């Protein structure tokens, strides 16, 4: 078995165990989302730190503290990784206020996290303005069908620095290819197309890679299941590894997670959830290998994949049953 994948799976299960002790019978989906994000951050949950950050959030977020959506779990996890969580919360509150009220509060919090994690304070206003410009272009596109999920994608496009028209055209092309092949519902094809558009390569090759991964997993008797979970495959399609290697690692991760809490027992999470987290662990292992092998002098070139992963955590894990 790939040692790095084994390490990620072990960390994921340990993180869940620690978080479950602190939350008792809390929402398992939320605990798993937190556990996965902790693995992505190479962090072991500290329950005392979590409580400290919840208190910091309540005391420093102002009107923003009334936000109590699902993404709050991810936000608190993100705070535990901050050197200065007080400053981070205040910055999020400022960005959230500047964003106004065009979509739901939870979506705007997600957008605030993406912007705060991607640009420094001197570039924040410009990034917010660019996000709105991109969102308006999406709203004006008959093919794009702007919705709640469009604003976070607009923010991701804004921080990427890529040509907006090219990204939107790429997303539309990916969606068309996925739809033409009856891959999933129109909503899911749109969502996955957005994720694929943020990575290099042409639409045909990226979509084919997703198809090949799905077929490979089916042949290996580790069939992947539909819905928002497909977004994780979009992350995998953005990696350098080929479909065969990705399939092998997901299968190994799936075997490593099987039989462990919370994926066992009558009240345990089902196969569908386990496969998604197996894909997540494979993605993290492969991404870490790529980062180690990169010739980049800084993390600048890695910002978009890192923030896109957060986006996928927010929408795939928290809405996995859709």
C-alpha cells in the first residue's frame, strides 16, 4: 500500500476519533468535514484549541457572529490553524460586510474565507470588486446559470488571476461534455465543470480523466457514487497522476477506511461516504507529492489548488447527500 495514503487515512481516522469525543453525538458529516480539513492542514485536532477559537469567534465577529451555518464547523477548524485567530475573524467580518447581501450569509462567509486565504489586506478591495464583476458575468450567461454556488466560484476565479472569459468558457465546455455523456444531473455537471475549469488542461482531457477514474473504480469494485461527491474527482483530475494510479490509490484508501469508525456498524456512514473520503485522502497524498516535487520558489503557484480544496470541502462534504 502507498505509505503516504496509509498515513493520510490513519490521520483522518484519528482526527475523527478526537473530534467525536469533543462533540459527542454531534453531526457526523460535520465531524468528518473537520477531520478531512485537519488532514489537509497537517494538523491534529486540539479540543481545547477548538473551544478557544469558538470563543474568539463569538467575541470578535460582531454581527457576523450570528452566522451559524454548516460552514461554521469548517471556519472554526480554519481558526485553529491561525497564528492570530482574533485578527483573522476580524478580517473575515470586514470582508463579509464589504460583500453585502447578494446571496445567503453562509455563502458570503465561504467567499470571505476564500478571499482572506488568498490575498493580503492591500489587495482585498480589488479582489472583492473583481469577484462581483465575475459574478455579474456569470449572471449574464444563459449557459452558466448563476446560483448560490456561483459566488464562491467567482471568488476563486478572482484570486486565480486567470482570464475570466477563458475560465467561464472552460467551465461551460466541461459542463457540456459532462452533460452530453449523461454523467450526472445538470446541477452536478455545472458544479463539477466549475471545479475542472480552475485547473490547467483542455476540457476534453479533464472530463475524460474523470470518466476514466469512474470507470476504473467501477471495474475495481470500488464504484464511486453520484452527487456533489463528484467534485472531489474534479480535484483529482487536476493532478499530474494518471487515472490508473488515482484509481489504485482510492481503492487502497477505501480498504484502509473500511471497518473503522464511523464507517462501520448499523449507525455508521455508508459506502458512498467512505469512497468520497477515500478519494479525498488519495487527493491529499498525491497533491503533497506534487508540492514536494515542484520547482516553484514559493507557494504562490499553489494558492488556487489549496483554496479550491477548501471550496470542495465546503460544498462536497457538507452537502454530500444531495
